[in-house]
């Protein structure tokens, strides 16, 4: 009996130490989107990185219905962090669009991750100026109904003075858009995604006589006057088969966000761990290869969280006035 006690005592002491240690671990969840897309694997991968690199912090990715639901999860405290589409973040913080009369003013940016690059494609025989205004009067797919694609496409159109009235709208996914163009049933469509977009690779490779349209500086400025979250994105020559010139388009950010109430010290560590371990970040997913300190502030629609602000200031980034946290005053 006494030997049993001798054996149990150290076990209880060990258990007590382990349990006490658990109390120091902070658990965070990052809301992403459905498991079939890009947000989910990147959120999970960043969670692994932070859990591995930061003491006392465990971060897990959770699937969701995407950016609109993610705002709701942040607001209710059901997620601590979220990956968001720039446009949805812009609507949330100003209380418009999907968040009409229901602003989420506590939203803060932590870092831009990778860009959702706008690809407005149009059959060559409809191209006049080579810019996105050429879609006027065409049959054009704006993306599946109620999708993020449809919302961003209509916002871009609004910026250049067009509505659905100015086109014959179709509501197709990416593969179906290119098939319909190949069959001569559709003039063009909007296919925003990370570069290169497989459907557009397919479009060029299979000889569809169509082009990705440019966006001028004036058009970019006009679009940003509707929602200020797009930035210049140049697709390098040679990215798509047979396209030997740069394509001057725009992108909106997929960015990491959280509430202003998140712990400053913890949030400081998040971008720091990303940018000090870029090789590991880039290996998470092909879209994550775009993550870089040079683009960390591109297109962010909400002010920085004070923790992230301190990190970016420390590494010497020039922080635009609209991204300075109001909490600093």
C-alpha cells in the first residue's frame, strides 16, 4: 500500500503542475470560410505557425460561411480573429452594404495577407479601349448570385458609372463563364482570385479569343470612392499562356482582422511571427506565397489594431493616416 502511495504522490504533483500550466495558455480561434476554399487552409496554417512560435498561445482555424459571417462571429466574441475580404471589412466598419445601419466600429486590421485580384475578361471582338469600361453593352457574368464575386463586381461597376442595366448580366461560376465564352454564348465575366486563376489559364491555353482588361488609375480612384479597399496590382508578363505584356489590374485584400479589444501584446506577436517566418508562411498554400512586409498595409479598410501598429512602426513601415488606431489618441 505504501509503495502505491509513493508512486501516486509524484503523479499527483506532476498532474497539478500540468494543470497549472494549462491555465497560462490562451486559446484563440480564427474564422475563415468553407473548407474547400483558400481562407480555411491559410487560417489553419497560420494557426499552426502561431501555436508553434508563440509561448502560451494556441490558435485554431474554424470554418465558416465566409467574410459576412466572420464579422458576426467577431462581434459576438465567437471568434477572436478572422480572415476577411476587403470590401466586406469596408462595409462593416462604415455600416453600409451588408451592414446597413449595423456598423461594426470595433473592427481592426492586423495585416494584409494576399490579394483577390480582379480579372474582368472580355472577348477580343468586344474590346475597344482595353479597360474595364468596355463591358458596357455586353453579356457579362457578374458571378454567382449573392456571392462575394457579385458584390465586388457590382461595386467596381458602380465606380465606373455602370449598373446591371448597362449589361446583360449572367450569374455563372468561373469554369462556366469560360465555357460559355468558348461556346459563343457570353462576351465576358468577372473572375476575382489569386493569380494565376486556373479558369483563365484554361481560357488562354484553349485559344478562347479573349483578354483580361486593364484598370486605369482614374478608374481605381473612382472605385475606391465607393469603397476604399482596392490597390494597384500588376500581373507580370508571362503569367498567363501567350500573354507577353503586363496586365494592369487591381486587387482587394484578404486581410487578418480582430476586435480592438484583443490584447495588445498578443496582437503585436501575430504579424511579427508571420514576417519573421515567411518561408513557413509561404509553404502553407500557393496564395500564401504572396504574403510580404512590402504589401502588409495594402488596401486595409479598417484602422490597425494598436498591437499590429506597434509592430509595423517598429519595422519602419510608413503607416497611412487612415490606418492609425483611434485608440492612440
